[in-house]
C-alpha cells in the first residue's frame, strides 16, 4: 500500500467514525492524523495513533474496520522502518 492510498484509507475510517460519533477512536487517531509532515517522525506518530485506536477503541470499531486497521498498522510500520510489508 503506498503512502497516498494509506492516508486515503485512514480518511475513510475517520469519516465513518465521525458519522458514528466514535469519540474514543477519533481521540486516538487525531494524535497522528493528518500527517504534520512527510518525515518519518510524523509517520511514527501516525503508527502510534493507529495502534492506540486498536488498543483503546476496539469496542467502537467494527470487525471489518479492525481487520483493515491491522493492515494499515502493518503498512505504516513498513513506512516507518522503510521495509516492504508482507503481501
């Protein structure tokens, strides 16, 4: 997943959480989204925010969103560590 696609996918999740007023999920993701810069530090903050949603807002997200969130965490982690994520 390329960085642009990743950010678009996160935006889609954020829109869904806004519509449902999933405040815990929003509180966590807004700590790192949108990116404040294209540098690795911002991607690290985004990774922490995604992990925070998974850890602290799991009761507010659907099973499909949780699965997608895991994919986003893997892709973001690859960007932070500059590796290729598994297919």
